[in-house]
């Protein structure tokens, strides 16, 4: 540790990214402090990944046990299946408390100084902390900004936290409206549609673009619409903006055509979930004290080493990670960025390989992907002068999926025709979120489809869905 500073590293934000950075900093022998203005664990632990997955797990069991036709195929017969909304909500809440406590204890055990208060940059290698007892300035050789993000609420939408709300409120599952409108068809919208329909709610999904799930690979989006939308009590509106949403009973939603800008419909529903993405929580971070400005959306510019940039050049000893950078707004991406940052602080040069970071929606069945979509791969191919090939494999031909009675789904691999390098993989189906890691590791190592096709997969397992896709590529 340098004797010039109070700490080697000060981290502003104790979410998953900040926590991961703190653990790695201590492991690297750095005296570390972490500052948090809210609750420990950030969005993921308290309002995002963890409580939503707990709700999906509980509601998924309800869906499965209510599917009498599916159970009867196994020779299983059940009577009526009920559920307790409050107990499901309490289940999610208890898991949040446990993980938040575990996170806090892990920092304490490693002797990371935890400071509760608002932290902001106060100049080069200085941090100002405002706590209940006053304001003080601490110094650090390096500062890591990990402030996270908050839900984005478009203009014209009024929130009351009860009838019109974001995912921050939805994870509490305070009530089950009969009819819920969901604005947005990304991960958040899809996952809560899965929860609500399993628990008996009707859904209207509203998407501003002219197709549902625009962020997914087209083949996966098509399959997801068939499995997750058309077979359930979900109606859709595409190509329309929710230009006005007013809370109340009923909630009034004004829909405006995205092309003509004319109001085309006014919906009246019991509740509305606004799932229109997230924006960085970068206000009042003191960036101006070192001459740094965020972009118009509030993101902090960084390079792949996670150094904060000023006019394209790194600001010495100032780093940013997580949602605030706008690179990949995923908890595990933030954690990876935190580890890479500490590596660079310690002089061990390392960068983040975003192409190899996987993502998943924990619907039933799950959706996952890593790397490029087919349109993205074709765009890259045009720029670099190569051709793209794809192969698909289907769960309906997988022995384990057949045994499970869960044959909806496919795996798609995207690769270079010349070298066979795997560029992307996309899966919808049983345990897709777990299956994608194999492809993520392959992309991280820039593996060729010609090598992957000769790997041995356990039989019978779902992993053979990818194995078949790899092998089919050799047959072309």
C-alpha cells in the first residue's frame, strides 16, 4: 500500500460489480474501501436478478403443476393446485435478505471498509463522502465508479408504484392484477410476463418497434413468440409507443403509431409494468471535478481496460464499471469488469472480451445467447470480407428433452465459413441459461466449429443440442 493515500482503492457502489472488484482488490493485497448510499448489493441483489428469479422459480412450479396434460403423460395425477401470493413474495424477500447479508459479511470478513453514504469524486484521487454524521474527504490511489443504473421511464408515463410501476416495484409482487400491460418486450418484460401468466393474469405486451423481442436473434425471437406469447394469455401491440400512461383504476394507456405519430388506441387495464430498459445512475458523481462529462444518455466513456476517458484519453487512476458504462448491462458483466479493473490497477494488463459474455432470460423455457446475432455477424462479415454460416439443432430431437417432455426449443450457432470460428450461439429451451456457457467459453478462446464438433458430450444430456449443431456444420 502507498503511504500517500488513505486507501489503495475506493469503490463507489456496492452492487455486484463493486463487490466483485472489492474481493479481487483484497485478494491482490490492496487496502480497499467501498461506499454505498443505498442498500448493499445494488439492483441485482435487491431489485433485479435475485428477487425476479425467485418469483420465476415459484411461478414456474405453479405453471408446471397446473399443466395436467403434461403431468399425465408421465403418469402423474394431481388435484387442484393453488398458491399463496404473499408466501411467494416472502420467499423472494427472504432470499434477497440472505444474499445481502452474505455480501455484507464477506466484505467485513475481508476487512474491506464499508462506508454508508453518498460518494462522489472530489478531484484527482479524492473522494467526498456525505454520511448521516457529516461530510469528509478520503484519498485513494485509484477510484472505481460503480454507481449502477435505474429504470428508464419515458416521457408521458406517470408512476404511482401501485398501478403503474417499474420492475423495482414489480419484484415485491404486492398484488396480482387481472389485466397487466407490459411496455417493452426485452428480458424484463418477458420474464414478468412469464410470472404473471403463470399466476393467472392476462397480459398485453406493447413494443415500440415493429417486431417483438428486437434484441434477440430473429430465429430465437420467432420461436420465443410461438412458445412464450401465442400459447399463453398474452396479446401484443407492436409498432406503437405508449405516449401517455395515467395511474388509477383503470390505468389509461394512450398508444401512438410509431410511424404516423397518431393516437391509434386507448387501453384501459388494471396495471402497467414499464419495462423500457435502464439508464445509468451517474448524476452527482463529481465527474466535473476532473473534467469528465457523461454522454447525452448519462453513460461514462471507458476503454476495454475500464479506464475513464476524457477526450478519448484515460484519466489517471479513475475507472468505471457496470451499468454506468453502457457496455453490457448485466450483473456478471459488471463483476468481470471489476476484476479486469483491479488487474490493470495492479499492472497486469487485461481487457474485457464482451463477445464472450453470455446473457439469459429466465422464462419457461429459458432463452440465452452469447456473441453475435446473425444480422450482426453478417454486418461484420461485410466489413471484413468473409462469409457467415449457421446451423440449428432442435430440442425435439434430443433424448433428454424427450424424456423430460420439454421439447420446445432450438440451438443456433453462427460461424465463419472460412475459418469456422464460432461467432455466436443462441438457445431457447430447457436450461438454456446453463447450456450457453459452453459456447461462451468457446468464443472466449476463439474456437473453430471444426474443433468443437469433435468434443465429447455426455449422453443423454441437453448439452447434445449444441453438439449436434457443431457436427451438422461439418456436414455442409
